[in-house]
C-alpha cells in the first residue's frame, strides 16, 4: 500500500496536492512496517 501511495504522489495523481511533498516518507513507512513485523520486504 505504501509503495502505491508513493507512486501516485510521484506521478501527481494522488488526491492531495501536497502528496508529492510527502511521497518520500511512504517508502520509509513501508520499510519500518516490515521491520516491526520482523519480516524482510519483497525484492523490487
């Protein structure tokens, strides 16, 4: 889900006009979620 948010924000298709400003955070949120779960994120 976080990757999709980052992609939409980077493309300028997110609902919030400020999304591009916050897009870099989405990847970090996703990474942290994997860490909290004790899992390794998928490659890609």
